C-alpha cells in the first residue's frame, strides 16, 4: 500500500493549434488525411465491440463519411442481446477491483490519456474527427482540445472533491467517503462531438464507476480510436464495455437491469424523455434510484439591441450558427432585432454568406462540411423547403455548395420573418439554419425578452447584444430560466473550467459539464465519524435518585 497523499496539479486548458497555411501542423494534418484516405479501410478487420477486450461479431455495418459517400471508414461490429448481457456481467465483475485501486492511480490513467491525445495522437485524432464528423480542421481541433480538457480537469475536480471534508472537533474525527455507485453507469453519446462521447463515459470512470458506453453509430470510427488511447493509457480492460449497434436493443436491456446505477446522456429530447419514462416504470426493480443526467437540445437565441455593432452581430450569427454546420446544441438558431438593425446587419451577413464554401473538409478553403447522415439531411431540407413556400418566411438567404457533391451538404441558410412563432423559430433544426425575427421598434424593448423566454421549450445558451449594462442586466434577470449559458457575444464555444456548460427546462438536467458539479452525480457519499472520547450516560442534566 502506498502511504502518500499525492498532489494533483491544477491543469491549464490545452494550447490552441491553428493549422494555418504554412505551419508545421497544417503539413502534418494534410499528410495524415492523405494517409488515412489511401488506406483500404474496407479491407481491414471490422471495428470490434469492447467487452474485456475486442469482440468482432457476425453482424456488421458501414462507417460512412458524410462528405464523401463513396469513401468508407470500414465496418463496425453490431451488438446482440448476448453481447449486452455479457457486457453487464463483465463490468459488474470488475467493479470491486476498480473501486479498490488507489484513487491517484486511477487518476493517473486519465491524465496519461490526455497527454497521449495532446502529443502522440493529436493529428490522427483530429483527422479522424474531420472524417467521421465532417468538421473542418478548426472545429475538429477544438473538439479534440475539449476532450483533453475534460480528462485533465475532471481529474483535478475529483481531487478537489475528495478534499472537501466536514469539520472535526475535540470529540470527533469526521470525513466523507466518496464511493462510486453500486452498479453500472450507462453512457449514451451523440453524433456531434468526440469531446462529449469521451466525457460521458470517462467522468463516471474517473470517480471509480464501471461503465457501459453506447456511442452513436455515426461516429464509431473516431470513438474506437479514443477507446484504444484509453487502453494504452492503462485503463483496465474490463471496467468499460463499449457496444455499437441498435440503440433500442441495447437501451431496453440496460435500462431494465436491476443494477443500473445511472445514465449519462447527450442526445435527442424524445429519447431522453423515453429513457426517463422507462426508468420510472422500472423503479421498483432497481437496487438504488438511478441517477439520470442528461443534456438534450437547444434553440439558442441572440437578442440584438439597436446600439450594438452590426458587424459584431453578423459575425456572432455566422460563427454561432454555421460552425460545424450548426450541429451544436449551442448553435445560434434564432435572432431578434428591429427592422432598422436588420438593415445595418444584413450587408455583413450577405458578405459572410458569399465567403462560406461548403464541401470536403480536407479542402482547407471550405468552412463547412456535411450533415452527419441522410435522416438529418432530409429533415433539415424539409424545414428549408417549407420556408420557401410559407408566406411567413419573408426572405431566405443562403450560400452555395461549391461543387456537384457526393455528400450530405446543405448551404448556410438565413430565414427572415416577422412571425415570432414561426416553426423555424420554435423547433430545433440542428443544422445550418438561422431565423431572424424582426420586431417593430416601438415594441421591441417592451416585448422581446418575453417573446424570447416563451417561444422555445429549451433553455441552453443565449446571448444579448448591447452596450447598455442595464439592458444586459434586465435580460439576465428575465432570461434566468431560459438560458443556461448566458453570453454577450456568440452562443457557442464554452471552455472547460471557464464556462461550465448545460441548461434547464427541456435542455436537460443542468449538471454543468466541465466543472465539478457534474462529478457529484457519480459518487455515493458516506459520512464516517470516529469518536475521540467515550459516550457517557446519563447526561448531566438528569438528577440522580
């Protein structure tokens, strides 16, 4: 047994890499993309499940590249009910040994994984994210950068959490024992961020839990690379199981298991609602009440007052609305301003739309890539096509796809309307579509915050553009339940340990990912009291006979 109290140093956010033309990093990235594309992925063995080691199954599916449907990233194995049952059995059998490992040795694994990503695997993982998620080099890098930060800071937050202890006194020595949960955590991740895919499973692991992960089938290739990095960093083979395939088959079995201890989720609102209903219906069979932690969607607004710089507003709309094709739950999707402000903002927006090129992310002239899959591609186009026919959509501005494409490309699109209840203002689209609502000048300041508050069921991010501090404070107060992350510029780009990220209402359980409160969901706290003096009886206030 190691008799030491190691100190975990406070990390810094991982340094930014620009991949600008002429840099060494650009050259390395282009070479890695060429190497990856020259590889015959379909001739390679299928990406396996992970259940105490790789498991290749008989049923396999293709890893699709959204910006080039003729180019594949290989095959991946699909789990059956047998594999789900085996995964549960495996991680539960590993639990006691994982719990008993010294906390600092557990932490070391994830700090080492972060360092491996930041050095040895930075270029390969950025490349994998570009191909898997169809992100440009900037968007792919900041995604990987956030993954590094999640690993480093969650270790530090866990260390600080363990250090938070109650007072002791002359008669008692008191402590809180932060144990992992009794059972397994089910991590269900989305198809838009490698950082989220990594964090959903590793946050509970860092706190000593065992985890079964179900990554999105759209991004198996990059997740498998991250998994291999964890194993190289020293993660025991049996404390994390990874299942690919049918969400319904996997989800129904795991949510039905009596040892389900928690769910760590990011994805669609309907799916999260269904999971909560299932857990509620099964509540009698669980050994403990499962922790249900989730982030779903957003319909993120910018409220623009007339005193704001129109160029800055246009820039915030374009960066927040079209970065990563608008496939961020924090993406700007509705904007409120007066007609007079629109006249000043519109020339800048038109200029930006003319600058944005859409296409293969390996072409560094392209700002936008493709939509992740055919289903989402069709859904987004349905909203755009409807707007072209609706009288409430007064005007539609859009960019252009740069070439005859073989991918799920949609140009950046801006819809102008005077109807604050128009469908693209209310519903989450999850694509490169921003709707600008103009409100008459005489009603704007009186009505805009109430309109913004009531229009959407979501409450994730938002921004207010004004140079008037009193107007900003009024918005901060009125939108306190409508916005989980409140900004004065764009609605995106939260950084770990700087802007803890999450929201309420139908955006999720507001657990503040990227800060210590999220980790509180993955511990079971036990109070321990050791007395330094003997208990006596009777108390002095009781007179003897």
